[in-house]
C-alpha cells in the first residue's frame, strides 16, 4: 500500500498505516525495518511477509528516519519518535503509547 508516497508492506494496510493486527485510531505509524529497509505496518506483518527475522536498529543508527506518521507522511528519526510524547511533531496526530512495549523488536535495547 502506498501511504503518503511511501510503500508500506503489511496485511490489510490502510491509508494511515493501520493493519490487520493493529487498527485503533492511534495505530498510525509504520517502521522501516533495519534488516531490509522496508516500511512495515507492524512486527507481525513483517513476520508474516518478509521471510526473515527482524533485526533491531542499533543505537548508533537511531538518527535514521525510520518511523512514518500515517496521518501526514512525516518521517521521524528514531530518537525523534522516542522523544515525541506519542505525537507527531509535524501534525500533532497522536500515536499509540502501547507501541513502547514493542520497542525491543524494532530498536536495540540495553544489553
């Protein structure tokens, strides 16, 4: 699905990056995966479609623009996303704060 000019892979992806797994009004981000450089609606969509395991973004690459706001198309750097207070800094759309529970899938954590 093309969302704001970006291809977002996933299962039943809508125009705001929601998918079959996560589809509340707040589920409006897609993450560019470090392992393949492709935006996916969620980790479960990646698992179902990519054919390889997720590799989290290493901390030294957290300045990479890898989080897509499904409301306006702004691409946030990972650090910008993590400091956003669960709002897009450009359009102020709210993001799902529960996504923080999935950070270890996407972003390197303390070892």
